[in-house]
C-alpha cells in the first residue's frame, strides 16, 4: 500500500517483488501529481461510483483508474521515467 511518501508491505519478503514495488511507486507518483489529498478524494469518489456501477467491491477496486494504470505497467520497471503527467486519465471508465 502506498501512503505518501511510504510504501507499506505486509510481509518482509515482498520487498523483493519488483513488480509490486513498482506498482506502489506508480501510486506514489499519482499521489504527488494530485497533491496527495486530491488523490485520496478522487480515489474514494471513483471507488464509490464504481461500486454502485458494479455492485462488487473487488470489481470496483480493479476498475479505479489509478489501479488500472498501476496494474497495466507494474512489470515495466522503466515506466515512471517515460510516464506522461496525469496518465491515469487514460484509464478512467466510469460509464
């Protein structure tokens, strides 16, 4: 879990999971771009909207634009070097 400026992990061995760490670093960049507080506000509102749409917590979570971007690029360890500003917008699917 990424809580700017930290990455919190459940088990020590997960520190070695490069894709997981990259996923969370993508979230840190998203948070920074949105001045942190607006990231959490957007995240919550998008989740609530998607929860109404899908009526399923997991499906709502998986379709949050921030998560969609992070999952799509977690294995690309050079992604953050080339990532356009506010790139999560490409992943918004509210309707």
